[in-house]
């Protein structure tokens, strides 16, 4: 753990001041107990019992009991506080990670498997939240401080024996250090396997319909089984290292006890030692053994939490969307692309020198073969991706000069797959829109697009809870619901991406009706494979080989007998002239 990462960990954690104060208080109360215990025991064994001083025995016993009770109360209080701090910290870290994902560039999120993001936002954030709070108190303030305190007491009780015992433990530390680093590597490898495993499980569960349709069950099971075997192998390897580590440490501890009995017993027989000293030293060696083993367990837990923290830190540092705009955007009257080029990886060009200008109101259809760059083009409008060259102007101004929120508030996007949330139908339609939209407005829009009748047939009408997998609404009806949401946004720019490609003729007509309702007095960009849905567009852009090869109305492009004509002829079975 380098100094920079340690600093990141400290600054990443909420309740750090409270945790440090709590750790210091625990150190103080434990040190009071640790140093008072040998003094009281020596007084009892060497003075009170031989002198049969019952009053002194009772007094020292009462003091020891009081110290133990105070320790119990403070320990309990500190544990409760520590857990509360962990919960608070976990909440804050989850919020940080989720906000980072929300603010991240889409191009950066594209590089991370969706299942891995779920794992990082969930279990890994929880582990990372424990890293500083739990391990600061568990390792630094308790185990380490107590080990140092006990070492001092051993030297005070018998300097020669204390040196021998501490020498044995120092040797054990040197011998066991390589095992620690080996365990660190194993834990890192194991965690990466677990992340990959969880990611695949999440994705397989999400796509179970596709799995069954394509009969991929055996392939999926084979991949999961392979990852489980890898995980098992690394866990067994880790267990063997830890077991050997603990066994070797116990052997060294046994050597320390033998040294105390031999040397201490010899001193006692010579009349220069005390029985209480031997007893206390054996007791404290046992304490060191217990604390060191506990420290070892904490260190293994620390490795896991540290790796989780690094993953969380990596996500929290994902490049954010650039929003340097300062201009307001109340309405959109024109959009112009000037020699726009796009590459996702800086190597492969997706769009090359795209140029066109459109003014409101206008419907622009974008056609071309799959993979031609149609969706990439419209995704530039809300700045999902940043252009590499050229410029995009809105109302004659570089659109990067507008505030990002302002830009996106003026864009309504209906995706190919309907976006449905686990909410009521009413809340689904309201989602992302002005909360002041009245139910009357929502019902009016649903009537206009032919969705109200179906909704009213449901048990709770507009208050019926649905989700993406729900069969209460058909696929087409869910798409209409997405349209209703977009219509109510009342944005100046509308993007429709293959919204009719998976619909039958009946729902296509309903969508076209909704489209007409939606596109009135707007600037709309429509991507469609079914050319009959875009024949009446004001402008058609034909994209192929990363460029706009043709541009014009349907009639102009048909009369041109070029790329669009050939595409239209093949789709509509038109006889070529």
C-alpha cells in the first residue's frame, strides 16, 4: 500500500475523525487494563496471598473487576459506534460510486462489464467501506498497540526473558513475511475471479430468455463451472498458506513458552525469580500469540478489503463527462453537423466528415445498413460521445458551449428497446419529466396514442405496477408507454432509434400515430429499417462506409436511382426501371 493510496483511503472515508478519536480512546482503556493487570496480579500472588492479607485481596479484586466492567462497557459502546460508522461510510461510498457511474463518460462505462459494475456498487463497496474504520480499530488501535504494550511489560517483568521472547516473535515475523505477500497475490487473483464470476452470473440471469431461446444453458454452466473451479483452487491455495502460517507461528510461540519455563524455572530455583513473573509472562505470551493470529486474520481481511477499495477507487476515478458549457438553451431552432468525425478508440473511424444542416420543424430519417453508424450519429446529439473532429452547431453555436443539462433537457430519446422501471404506469410515464405534469395530461396523451384503453383494463389502471419483464403490457404497449413519456417531455429534438423494428403491423400503425403526435413542430431524427415509416420525411440521409452518400427527400432519392433507390427497391420489392 503506497503513500498515495493510503491518502486516498483516508480521504475516501467518512467518519475518519470520529474513528481516530474512538481508536485512541480504545487504546487508552486497553492500555490501562494491560498495565494494571500485571501490577494487581503480582500484588495478589507475591504479597496479599503469602501474607494472608484478605482485605488487600478483596480491594485488588474489586479494582480489577471495576476495570473489567469499564472495559466491557467501553468495548460494547465502541463496537456499536464502529458498526454505525461502517454503515454510514458504506452508504456514502455507494453514493460516491453510483454518482461516478452516473457522471461517467459512456465511452468509459462501455469498457466495464455490466455485471462487474453491479458487484462493485454492491458487495465490494461494503467491503471498501470497512477498510479504514474496521481495520484502523482492529489492527492499529487494538492488536498492534496491545502487542507493543505487552512487549514493554515483558521487558519490565524480566528483561532477559523478555528479550528472548521478543526475539523469537521477531524471527517469526521475518520468517512469515513471504507467506503474507504470497497470500496477498492469491487474494488478489481470487477476487478478480469472484468479480468475473459475479458479472457473468448477473448477465446470464438478466438474459435468461435469450439463453433458453438459443439453448446456451450448457455453455453458460460450463463457463460458470470453470470459474468456480478456479475460485475453489485459489481458496484452497490460500487456506493452505494460512494454515501453514498459523502452524509455524504456534510452533514459535511454543518455543517462547518453553524458554520461559526453562529460564524462569532456573531463576526461581536460584531464588532470584518470582512465580508470579513466570505465570504472567506465559499469560502475556499467550496474549501475543492470540493478538498476532488475530492480526493475521485482520491482515487477510485487509487484503480483501484493500483490493475492493482499489476497484471502488478505480470506478470513482472514471473520466467524467465534460460540462464546460455556460449558455442556456431555451429552444432549438437548427442543428448543423460540420465535417464531424467520430472514433470510439482513437483508431477505428465510425463516422467520417459528416455534414448537414436542418431547421425546425423537420423530420430527418437516417437509413443505411446495420453497422453503418446511424445510432452513433444520433448519439452525438445528447453528447453521449464526444466528436474527434469537426463541430456540431445548435442555433449557430457550438453545442459544447451549452450547459449539458440544458442540452439534454431539449432532447427526447425513444430507444429500440422500451425503457420500463419497476414502478406504476403513471410513475413510469412521469419518470424524468416535470413532476408537475397532471394526471389529466398523461391520460390525454395515452388516449391520443391509443394506450389508455389497455391501461384502464388493468386491475389498478394507471396505478398498476409493472417492470421490464412484466407481461401485463405487450412489447408494443411498452414502447407506446415510452412514447408517452417522450411526448410529455415536450423537447425540441426527438430521436427515435429503430422504434418499430420489433413491432407487428398493428402496433407499427399506433407508433406512427404517436410519432405524428410527437413530431409536430419538432426537429426529429428517425432511424428505421422499415422504409415505409420514413417515406414522408423532410430529409433522408443515406449512410454507408462512415459517410453520408446521399441526402434528399424520398422522391428525390428515388429519382436519383442511387444507393437509397437500391435499398428501397430491395426492401419494398420495387421493380427497377
